C-alpha cells in the first residue's frame, strides 16, 4: 500500500493539535488542506482515524494506535533530514522543547533571544508541561527537567544556573498579623499556599540548616496546580493570604521591592540546577545540536 508521507504527517499534526484550525496554525498550512489529507488517508486505509465534531477533533481507537506508532517514526524521519541539513553552513529547521513553566520563566528568557539571533534559520517551539514526558513520543527533540526526574538512557546537559533555591515568603501585613516563624515546623500553624503537580503529587516544603533537614507539609486556604496556578498563588501571597514557597527567582522581584518578606531565609535549601535532556538513541537534529553547543559555550 502506497501511503503519502505528507498525509500521515497531516494526521499526526491534527491529532496532536486536537483540531484542524489549530493544526494548520502550528504547521503553517491550511485547515482545508489538512482535512483533505486526513480524508485521503482514511479512504486509503479504510478506517476512520478521527472523531470530528463542530467543537473538537479526537482520535478513534485506530487513530490512537496509529498516532502512538507514527509520532516517534516521523520524529526520526525529521531527525534524519535535519542531520543532512547539518551539512549546510548554518543550521536550519525546527527545534521543539518540552519544559516546565519554571524553566520557561526563569531559564529560557536569557538564552532564547541570543540563540535565535545567532541562528536565524532555526524556528523554536516551546511546550510547557509539568509532567515528565517521553520527548520523542510527544514529538519534541529535547526537554528541560531536574536530575531527579531524568531517565537513565537520556543524555543530560546542564542549562541555566547550577545552584538554585526554594524561597519562602509572605506579605509583611500577613507576618505582622500572624507572626514570623523561627523554625520550619512553626509553618504548621500558619496559612500556607500550596502547589500540586498535575499527577496529583504535592511536594513537601524542605529546609536545611547546620546539617538539620526538615520536611513539612503545611496546610492553608489555597491549593493550585503547579504551572498554570503559580501566578494566582503569588498574587494571593502579595495580598496577605498566606506564606508561599517557590523558586527564589520567581519571588525575587517581589522580595527586592519589599512586597514580600523572606521567611526562614537561613533555612532555604539549595539544589542543583536543571538539565537539557534528549535521547541518545537517535540522530541529533541540526537545530538541537546548535542549541546544545550554544548553551555549552554560554
């Protein structure tokens, strides 16, 4: 059976975007062209691949199975083409990164503009995701995560600051009203603003001083999803609703202008910075190779 690779790629684009219009916008194509390609593919295979409604598009069971196999395969095809493209004088093509929101906010802003200036023929696509994902299955070339969430068969390259800290802070008005904790366990008597990962995991607040490590799981009036809900958490802290515990870099502007006051600063625990990770089982695309060399040089 002769199947057009472009039709297969159109199906993957639409299925991932969950819509013809969104897929067309991401791919720089027309929605009608993608629709025609998917219909042509379904006709050749004799199987419906997508459920279509006026509001959404979702893969059928057959479509889910095809997508699971096609995603990595098409990524390999793109990687092979990018490898050939590496013989050009300047890398060109698309680099797809999967990163947590903290990396998009705190790590990439100082890297992306000079990288794009240095490699104007590279197009960067960044997806924010708080879950640890299989970057190849997700259609990405690489991701950014911390070492405790890296798989063993991945190649990891340091990116961004090598040492970071979680900071604890609250509005001065809250601390004037409720008191200033002197030990992490006293947080259990305070209104604390918590975050939970999409997986359901809710990490404890960790502190360390003079060799003593303390982990607490305080409670409070607000629980948000880590990632999308972080801005709401910070706004609540600024309004005096309670104590917040986040990356120091996230809270630094508010600490510097006095809108937030450090809490238990001598207990703030340092940890190693993030890594760019990618599979060692595939060819490294030209744009990714250029990005790796760029962050290593920086």
